[in-house]
């Protein structure tokens, strides 16, 4: 039984657009991991009744393939772990370069506080005060 068949029932009669895009994404991931299921993808595509929904299915499929490719290139995880991470969302991988700086709960250095974010203290009545040159 394939990764896709374990996660999704292939005996469906009709799909809404959300179910179709979820399944197309999963098929894209599975294909990048070496499990081809073109018949299911074609059936999902045929189920969509508008060009917009068909294009959403295509985009979800492409996104699944692309994300699986990127994940496979950046981690040494096995197929099962990648599938769980991308499709079921069970596994989380963190690159050592992406670990926040500044201690356990610190922000990355790019997000440290900047002077640009400090508010200036403005006197709320200054705009209606008499100009300095009119003062004696």
C-alpha cells in the first residue's frame, strides 16, 4: 500500500475543491518520493467543474512536488518522515542555521530591536502652541 493510499481513501465518489487540492498536493509529494499515482490525479482533475478549480488542483500538485524536492535536498530524513512532515504535519525539522540567536527564546539578529521602531515623545499640544518667534 502506498503512502497516499494509507492517508487517503481512493474509493471516493465526489470531491469538493478543498479535498481535491489536498489530495493533489499529497500526490505531488508522493510522486517526488517515488510513488506515482497519475490515475488518481487525472480522476481528481476530471472531478473539478471549472477551469479555476482545475488550475488550483494543478497548482497544489506542483506545490507538493516542489516542497518535497526542497525538503529532500535540505534534510537527510527518510521518505516516511518527509511524508509525515509535508502531508500529515507530524514531524518538524529545524535547520541549525535557522535557530534563533540570543539565548533559548531569543530572536534572530535580523529581528532585533531597531531605533527606527522607537516612538518619539511628542508633546500633543505643540502643534497649537504659539510659535517661538512671537514669544518675547
